[in-house]
């Protein structure tokens, strides 16, 4: 295994940490002194904005605010909030400067039905104390390697709490806290322009490196992932397995598929980059999953700074177990009555395809929530430079476990009015499970063959 991206576990860590104390960049020095003071423990601005429409961060939502029932039902801690105002095609011009180009185009494509209900901003993100301490230790000590494609050490916590480059923001997104491990049932829905849809339900298990027994600090491993289709019957038992490296240029992602009809496990080399994502009718690419994942090597990443944007946030209406898939799906877009938008500060990152590289997206503009490092909105441009797709991540705070999570993610095709959602679990009466420990033996081709039966 190529380990050029990683420091020697026993000797170099102390040297690099000492050197960092001697020569921190100004922003790294700021992070080391201001985390928990002017900045939140993960690097967001603690203070609100000048007019008070974004409040101060005061610790986020506590674990006591809301409970999870045995069927996965989670109380909405903000159920009594009223809509402040609604953005429509008629009043769009008042709000253009706080919307992405993709959001604006949704109003132009669906002027009679698309709207955004805006609520009071609730800075609900919170994390376990151990995650805050890990982030503080990272400040100034984690470095990019291999032209931004790897990191100098295995990371728990935010690697770059005060980012200096666009690719550092994207690494913060890819390594953000998701509970170390999670088992989740979910639905993936492909929707035609007419509103007709096809739904696939899955059981998905993720284990990040800290929750995998036998993982060493010099392992090039971000997470292990497996997903099994539960319905429809014709697809049931199909399993996908992924071994996700940190540096995917040094060591490409490894993936396998178990097909129950053939009773065979096959390598799946196309689960990467701009290859079509499985079961999405070509509505999103493999690296669109989780808004962006995988190697950042095909793009130049420009950090444009921060701005205030209306983004889907605290979208408990999309997670309500009393809401069905029929309630959510509408022609052209999801039901606006179920979506909550709030004004938040986001990092703007522009990814431009490098000369000589090929990808269906010539440019991507990411808007990354400062409190969670979750990509909230992404605008996707085709090879001609025309706006093609827009993705939204509908954030919730899974507060009993202090995990910023998603009710669903949606990718809209702005030309065809088709879209795909991933993560809808309203009709699955089973809660998420966090904090499990796994061994590498559970993530082998032989193991997924047994799991798929």
C-alpha cells in the first residue's frame, strides 16, 4: 500500500507537532487561540450577524431536547415555529442575493408551485465534547499532502477548522462527524416530471475508521460501507460494498457488488467520479452522493469566502414518520410545505475542472454550512458551462446522539424537471443506530455474499 500521504506513526507525529508550534500560518494560529472563544469549537463564527437574523451560537441543541421512539420517530424541537415569510416567483427579486443560482432557477422552472418557507434561524448543531477536543488538537497540525489529495495524519475532528483553501473546506465536509458508525434504513426515490416515482429501500451500514477494530493510524482508510436492497422484490438482496481510502489517488476506492440472481460477488470499479450512481436513472453521479465524496484531484478548488444563504435546515418535516412518500413527492420538486429554510452563513467553494481532465461537470459551486461543514447546496454545470443540476441537503440535528444528520438529499435536473431523493426513511419503522463497532472481516466480499442471502 502506498503510504506516502501519511506520517510515520511513532516518530514523525511529535516532530510535525513541534514544528507546527514554531511556524503556524496566521489562520492556524487564529484557530488554536480562538476555537471556543470567537469561534465555535468546530470553527464557525460564534457571533450572529449584524441585523440579528442569524443568532449567536450558544452550544446548539442539547441531547435532552427531543426523544427518539422505538419506531424511529423523533420529536421536532421546533414544531411551534411559525413561517416568517415565503419566497415565491413573484417576490424572488427581493431575495436573489441570498439564493444560489440553482435555487433561483427552480423558481423559474416551476413558478406556480415552487416556494421556500423561511423560518427563524436555529443554530442547532452540537457535537460530543470529545469531537471538540479533537478539533482543537487538529488546528495547525493537520496538513494537506499529495497536492491536496491526502492528509498528513488520520483525523478525528474537523481537520481544518479555519480553512485557507477551498479543498480544505471540502475535506472538512468529507471528514465531518457522523457518529463514527451508523446503521440506517432509507429510501431512494426517482421522480419523473409528471410526479410518478419509483422507490427502492435499503439497509445501509457505515463504519468510519475509529469504529473499526484493528485499524492502525497509518491505514489509508476513511470508512467501510455496505448497503443491501430490501425492496422491490426483484432487486432485494443486492449488496454494494465499498472500502473508502483517505487518499484515493495513492490508492483508488475499492468496491464490489453481490448480485443474488447470479450468486456472485463482482468488482465494481465504476463507483467513483462521474459514473452514474446506482439506481438513480442517471440523475446523479457517484461522487454526488453525500453532495460530494471521493478524490478531489480532477478540480481546482477556489475558496470564495462566506455569504449568507437560505438553506434547508432543521427539516424535521421531511423526517416525520406520519409523513408518507406520497406526501413528500410532487411533480418537479418535493412538497414545499414540508421543507424548512433558514438563513445561515456558508462557505462558498468553486470547483473548476482542470485542463486535460474529463468530467460531466465542468464546474461545481458548493455552499457549506459553517456550523456542520455539511455541503448544503451545490450548483452543477455541464461541459458547456450551463447550469444543469442543483443539489440540496436537508439537515436535521439527531440530538439524542449529538449528530448533525440529514433527513434526505435531493438532486434536481433543471432541464428535465426530474429529480432523485436519497435518505427518505419516513415509511421505515426503525430508528438509526449509532456507536456500533465492527471488524474488517464484516466488510469482505465473502461477508457481503452471506449478508445478501
